[in-house]
């Protein structure tokens, strides 16, 4: 069953196009009900969910004020969700990526924040006598903005200074100094890294 355009044609009676008109109404009813509550049901016309077809690129036509859009786009072979703000004057509104792959929710993992920020976390090793190199959960695609460290030593019997520094998109260094006391506990800690 498919929608038939331009009916009734010039000179065609309403009775002669009745079956085509019925078919068109059935197609419209089926199409409108896709991802929506059906027309004759309670809450008719409301969305059940939104399903978007992947676009070839950002919308370069959205310049109207008072209108925002969201759309799907292929990124690395995966369809992701994007949001576009309203435009002003003749300027197209900016687009922001809202999703990126699946988050990894575990002791070591990562998540994506809308707008392009990636957050990673996990354990790291350190040594009080030298600088140690640790790997991020996965390599950041573009840049590492900051690495935050927290030591996991109990009991606390010394004053320890620790600093993290990204040395590549996939690794960071841990510099540790014990300014008083000593540490006999197994060295370890947790890192948080922010990048994109």
C-alpha cells in the first residue's frame, strides 16, 4: 500500500478516485501512528519516542530565531545525537554532539558529556621514589585538559604531595613527594581525567 499523489485528477469523479483516497487515508493513519499514539486513542498525536534518520552533516539552513533542532548523524560508523541552537540573523546556530558511544560504568571507565567533553576515571599506581607512568582508560581523541589524583592510603602516617600530568592522549605521569613521615602502605590511587 502506497500513497497516491494528485488525486482526484482533473475530470475524475469523486467516486472514481474513492479507493485511492481511502488508501491515502490508511497510509496517512499508519504514517502518523509511527512513533506516535494512534489518532483514535487517548493522547492521540503525542510522541511515544523520537526516531531520527542520520543526516549527512550539520544543518546549515537553521537560522530562524525561536527554533531549535535535534538530529541524528553518523560519527565513525555510529549514529549519534546532535542538538542545534537557534540562529540569529543570517548566522546558523551552533551544533553540539549530545551522545558518543556507550558509557563504561565500572571501577575504570569513561563517559561523554553533551558538547564534547569526555571524562575518564580509574586506579593508578605511584612510587614515592620516582615518577610513574599510567595509562588512561582509553586514549582521548583530541586533547587532555586536566588530570586529578586522589591517593588511597590508610592509615595516613605521612604528608604526601602528588600531581598528575598528561604526557600524551593515552598516558599520564604521577609525581609523588613525601615531605614527612614514611609510607609503608601499598601505593595506589584514583584518577579523574577530563578531555575531548
